[in-house]
C-alpha cells in the first residue's frame, strides 16, 4: 500500500544518497535499474525465474560483484530493445557506472525491488506512478537549464486548452473515433505527457454521458481503455522527445509505471529532421511524417499530424555550433541565435 511505498522511497533515499556523491549521477543509475527490472518482467518466459533478483550460487548468496554484473548485462539488453541503441556501442559501454553507484548499492536496490512488480500495477490507482514521480521530484537536482513545470500548472494548461472538449469531439466521430495526438518536443521527465494521459483517461472514464452510444465508439473504448491497463491508448497517441538521456529514460519509466505509452518517447535532439523519428511501434508512427507547403509564409518541412503540442522548452540553453549550422534547413528565422526553446516556439507559433 501507500505506506509501504513511502517507506521504500525513504529507504532508497537514505541508502543511495546518504553517503554523499553527485545527486544526479546516483539518480540516473537508479532510473537505469528501474528500466532493467521492467525489461526483466516483460521478457522473462512464464515459469522461468526472474533475473532481477539476488540468487544463490553454490549454496551461497550472490556477492555484490556478481549481482552487479548480471544486472548490468540485463540493462544493456534493455538499452538495445527499448532505446534502439546500436548494439556494438551498448556492449562496449559502461552501462550502470560503479564509479557513480557502488556494486553494494546496486545490490541493495535489487533486494528492495525484487519483490515488487512494476508492470502489473494492481495497487490502488496510480500508486506505482506516484511513487516513481516522488522519487523523480526528490532525486533529480535541476541543472543545465532543466526546469520542471509544476503539475498544478500543467493541469491548468490542459484545462485552458479545453482538452476534454477536444477529446470528446474526436472520440464521438461516428466514422473514425480517435483521441488527440499529443507531442512534447522537450519532454524532460514527462510531466506534460503524464498529466495529459491522466486527464484524457479521466475524461473518458468519468464522463460516459458525453460519449455517443454506437458500436464503433464502444469497441474503440473497450480496446483502448481496458480495466487492467486503462492508459494503454497512449501507445498510439502520445509522443515525446528529450535530448538528455537520463531524462528520456525517466520519461520512459514514468510512462510504463503509469501503464503505458512509452513506445513513442524518443531520446533525441528535438531539432532533428522529422525523418529521424522512426518508432518501433505498430500502433502509431506519425512523428516522422513531413511535407512541404510553399505558401509564401513557411517553406520548411512541417508535420501537421498533431492536435496538441504541449511543452516547456529549455530557454536557457545555448545551441552548439554544429546545431546552429543546420538550422537553416529546418526553421524560418534561423539566423537568430536564440536558445533551442525560443526557436522552437517561433516555429510552433507559425
């Protein structure tokens, strides 16, 4: 229950950060461990033992070094599968860095998480998601221009957008019912996407009187809002981009623990051409759709697939020289040496 998760959060915090060290390094490696456990739960065959646990070897409990090696190998497999990273680069990389988090602390996290399922959220409401979000808010010290928008402000923005009305209009289409396509091109730890996901699910589940009663709409709701995983619709309709690897991982884990929508979260530079965003998902792959409309106003490539763009761009970040050189291919007004956020905002306004 909630008390147990609060206790677990305190234990993790006290042990992982209690001995000092760089806050963000420890946090990023903790996120890697969460992703590894999720990967283990989703890929272990029925009847076989999970790998994300402390085992026995020759009648003895595995030593921290053995646990670390097993978990780190598993994490690298998760990187290849979930993040579409180049296999050779992943296998030659450090993975979970023992200079940032010790083997004994890795073992401690495994011990604490091995008895909890992160993919079968049978707890009350969004208990797992809320637990993870509280770790994110406490565990990640904001730097490098990364400022997280408070959830109350995000919820206010969703209401100002009248997202519930848009949701109902699209859902009640008698020919092709659907939900809003939403994108955050600078998604940070995923607050905008998580809150939009919660908002739409609550709108559909709690306001049945606003939904037309037709077979087609009923079937759409049944397949996209099942009781066991009522946010599964997000796998097709929610997209996010985040350049920072740690934050991108955080968003993926965050979405999984809120069940689900992580498939279309891209760890990439939001200023890349649309063709760079190819999803593994069979459900939705619209971020890479680009076209040109030389209408005398805007002659660059554009993507008009989304109903809502919701973001808090990183205004304080300076663009590197290479990124600035390529802007003329992507954006109007690229001669302005603003931050990535200001340029993106100019484009969105156009």
